[in-house]
C-alpha cells in the first residue's frame, strides 16, 4: 500500500535528521521553540520564512500581537493536528479529532477563546479560525441579549426608546426565545 | 505595553469580518438579535452580507407544505410585516455598496401577480450588488399540495431579465419560479451550481425548458429534486436528453446550441431527503431512475471550450 511507504519514509526522515526548530517571540517577550512542521501551520510564519531570503534558522520571529497564553493554546492545537497528520497522512481520524477539539475548547474560558480567535486571525491559521468562530457561535446561540453583550464586552449605547423601537422592528427575531 | 490593554478593549476591536465570520455560524434569528446589542453591532448586522429571509422564522407563518393555501387575517398581517422587513433590510444593506454573498428568500403562499413588482425589485437590488449565491423559493397561491403537485407555468413567477446580468453569480437555486430569457446570449459564466426544485410542467414543455436553461448558463452541477411521479418522469427524460444529444439541429448556423458544447454528463450523486433511505448505487441509477426515493439528484456536466464545439455528437 502506498500509505505504509509514505509513513515509513516520513518517520525515518524525522528520526534520522535533527528536527528543525523555529523560534517565535510573543508580545510579552517569551520565545517558543517550535518544531518546523507545526510552525508552518501558521501562515504568517510560513510566508515570513518563504519570502525573506536573509532569514536563517537562528532568526527569532517576533509576533507582537500574540500573548504567551494565546500562543500556548494555538500550539497545543497545531501540535495535535500535526500528530494526527503524521499518524494518518491520508485521512484524519475524524472521531479522534472531534474528541480532541471538544475537550480542547471545554477548557477555555470565553476570554481565552476570544483572545485565541484574534491570535488565530493574526497568525492566519484559517482552519483554527473557522473552528474557534464556530465555537464562539455555539456559546452564544441560545443566550439572552444581555449574555451576548457580556460575551463580547459590548456597552449598550442605545437609549431605552431606541432599543424598544429596534425590538419592535425585529419582533420576529425575539419570539419563542428562551432567555437564559 | 501590550499587556496593559484590558482584554475587553481588544475584543471590542474585533474586526468586522471576524464578527461576520461568527455570525455565519449563527441562526438567522440570533444574527438579527445582535442588531440591538449596540450601535456598532447594529451596523455589523446591517452589513452582514448573508441576507437570509425565510418566513418560517416568523411565528404563525411556519406552515410550509401544509394546507391551507391562503393566510388568515392575522397571518396576512404578519406576512405583510415580514415583507416590509425584508424590503427595509435589503435597502439598508444595498445602500452600503458591499457585495451580497447570499440572498435567500423563502416565502408563500404568494399572490404571484401582485408580488412580482416587489420580487423584481429585490432581485434587481442584489444583482446590482454582485450577488454570488441566489436562492429563491416561492410557493404560489395556486400550488396544490397533494401529489402530484401541479402548477402550470402560467401561474409561476418569472424571474426578471435583470437576473441574466448577474455576472458574479456562482450558485442559483430556484423553486417555484420560471427562468426565461427573452434576448441576448448566455452571460452567466460564473454560474457553476444550478438547483431546480418544484419544477412541475407538462412533458410538452420539457424541451423548451432545457433549451432555455442552457441558453443562459453552462453549469458544472445541475441538481433536480426528485419528488413525486412527474419529477421522475422529468428526470428520466432529462438524463436521456443529456446523454443522447441529437445535434443535427443547428449545423447550418454559426451560433450553435448547447448540444454542441456538452462533452459529457455523469450522475454525480443522489441525496435522499430521508437519511434512512438506502443509498442509491450510482452505477445502477440509470436503471433505477424510476424507483428513486424522494431526494436531490445531481448531474455533473462537462462543457468543452466554447470556441470549439464538439464535432461529433451521439444520436
């Protein structure tokens, strides 16, 4: 089978050669040494190394818009997906991926989730951004207006009359909603 | 210092497109609710490029595919209010001059003659705003909801000619409307997916319909709803027509019809409405066309380059 050839060649190349690491520096100054295939999932990193001829393996790439906390979350996700890809290069083990992703976001607070959305956007990891925005949507779908305001940290700048008018205009959208 | 910024302040600066990204996973009702969060969010809601209007979201109007065929007094009032809402939302969005990603409208029962002015206006607006996906599901007042569902073409809404200038359109999904082009040639080059539902017509009209459709576009995928006896008859006819093209028709003309450009046709897949239905084996689908369960049948069409028509056509 072609799959066995592919997996044996990839494992031999990764074990024989010393794994290449990429250094990434977060907004609060911490430097992360990241395995190359994991770092390359970050589109911003991939294009930085692809487009700049004068960067070397020693180059530390600054990521001023990403906090250390967000970086830990991002790398956990990317490492898990790299592991899935390495183990099953042809088709990801869907159930395992789902189980990982569910457990992964359950541990994140709303604040952490939003921070990671911003980081995933800045780092340009479209798969993670799709996943996290979907999770954010799930967290607010059946929630009250007040909950959603708090979730996004929105200050209500409507007067009570303005809000009442809007509620009248969108009346259909507020029918049969369980406020919780 | 970066870490002095409170997370809340940063979140309030979530770029518009990320908010829209989150909105794309939310139900239509929920998206509309975000319009009252704050002034900025009202703008974010107004500028959300997926314009999805389905009357079943409105309580009291969520009775599709069931009798009666007419609204009662209070339903009529709610329905008219919904139309006003659709109109106002579309006008607000289109004033912003952003492209429409998707316009979906699902309404009825409808007085087709009385409403066509409004429908023409809405489709015109989204076409002017470079609509990519258009999904129009109408139920005419005259539709009968028992098998076989029959509605004569005369009682259907005719999509406006403006539609044929929708150059950026990639997906067209219509149900209960007529597609007819009165002049000009095919211009919808980006149109790759065409889905046609609730197409009930007499067998005498089949050829005119197919010629009309392929006059305006050369879709990669064509999906037909298999629903009731007439549809099966139509699907069988369609598959035979697509496979065995008699192209002696316009050999003497410089401009030739679609039969000269269609290279190949395959049945791509069959999606049963009821998931418990057994999957239909595509290899046997030709034999089983008359036994298909309810569902959507997808054809994949291969067109050749339009400067070089296919020389030989099967008969």
